[in-house]
């Protein structure tokens, strides 16, 4: 994993130099440089080589396996899903990405590969995101609402049951995806064996205040004077401008160790099997459009909006120090709900992206606590 990430950084560095060189050349001459074209061809050959290697390394070769990627008609538009697993008989796990609009399909292939031994893993480019946005175009913007996307998720769950011949599935929601997942589980519990939230959204009206206090406390514990000064300067939320939120996100990523991970996802996306630069651009476009449409809806979310009574097992696997979606608020939310079974599990050393940065530990908890709930079933 370290070696692969290092390769990604080399690629990113090379790309950065190429872009810098191109910008410099464009200032000097409107004509294309043969030498520059040669460098880009060489870089493209390197990326293509690594993609081909990864396609071979991460191929599903088991005769019982499944590896599908296709557009499916959901909510009256074509939406992109992938289905991968080493054994079709394994439980089906639907992963709901965060963001909003932060698709995981383009870069998670190496991180989730171990999961495919125990689950049939489904990833979905949600409405207004990734390849789904490419297919529908930005005209879909008025339909990008939490309510519509919850219904999309329910329709997808119904499709998966029929397509894969299963009675129920497991749903895991990360960050924004947890806002969809809780509502899906509450609305149609008969579709799901269990719900698992991570980076769990709990109370949008209190989250920034709770994470600000946690960040300031962490900065003081570490003796990080720069963090203390910047956080003290902007003060606690709410803020009149985006500066305060930017400072909070900066130090949340720093203290969670997420900066390098987030940069590395760009490298992973560059060399992912079947990917292209267009997928990276689609991801960026989706985050912009989805953020504009959905953030106002998220900031007012309260526990009652997510649901307080559930008829299926309810788990929260939260990073030990999540400074983006408050670990303390997530615990309080779980304590406030009624469910036939509920558990709060801390991912040691993890933050908001624990499902990726501590994916092995996260998988161990899924296998130990959630997978046994699935009744033996053969399609």
C-alpha cells in the first residue's frame, strides 16, 4: 500500500510539472511544443502501464465472483453502479459515498479489494455525482435533493435484491451518505439486514460548534500554537463568511492525518482500472454541483430528521477523533435512538475517513459484528 501510494505521488508530481511546463510554454507561444507533446505521451504511457497492471492485479478471477459496472435506470435517470466480489454467495453491501458528490468508484479499488473476499460490494455514483452526472448532465440539478436521493437509494436496493437474488442487503453510509442511509433504513427496513454509519451525521445545527471545541482542545493538548492562533482568530461558529469553516476544515484534516490521504486519492484515480482523466473531472464537477444543492439542506439536519426509531440493527463505526462529523454527537445520536440492536464502535486512530484510512480495521468490525446477521442465502 505504501509503495502504491508513493507511485501515485510520483505520477501527481510528474503531472504537476507537465501542467506547469504547459502553462509556461503557452505564455511564450501559441504553438504546440513537440518536446512537450513527447513528454505528455511518455507520461500517458506510464499511466496506462500502471492502470493495466492494476487491472490485472485487482481482477476478479474466482469462478464464483462478480465484476460489473453499468448504468441502471433509477429515479428516471441513468445512474452508475459497480458490483464486485469474489463470491456471489457473500452478503451484498451497498456503500453510500459522502461529499456530497464525492464518488468513491474512481479511486477506492485498492482500499476496498480486501472487502471483496467477504462481501459483494456495490458502489454508486449518486444523483449529481461522477459518471451519473456525466450521463444526465447538469440539467438534473433541480432534482438533487435529500428526499429524491433517499428514494434513489431505496430503488437501488430493490434493484440489487432482484438482480442479485437476495432477500436483503447491508447498507453502509459515510458522511453525507450516512444522512441518506439512516433515512433509507427508517423508510424501508425490510430491504436491509443492518445499517452501519461512519463519519455519522448527527446534528447539523450543532456539528460545527462541537468540532470547533474539539479542535481547539486538541490543538492545546498538542501545543500547536499555529492551530490555536488560527482557531482563536476565527472564533466559534456560526461564521459570517467561509473563512471560519475553511480554518476548521484545514485543522480537522491536519489533526486527522487526512491531508495526505485526500491527495493520494487523486493518484489512485489516475491509475484506477478503467478510469480516465474525465472521471476525475466528473468527480470535481459533481462535488461542486452537489455541494451547492445539498449543503444548505444538511446544515439544518437534526436527529429527528434522520430518525429516532429503527426496526433493524443499527451500528456506528466512528473514527476515534473525527473532527469533521463530531464523534461525541454521533455517540449521543446512537444513544438516543431505539433499535433491536445497536452498537457504537470506535475505530482506533481513525478520523472522518476511518473507513478508508483504517479500512482493514473497519473490515474486521464488519465481519465480526455485521456479517453474522445475514441469514445464509444462496441466489
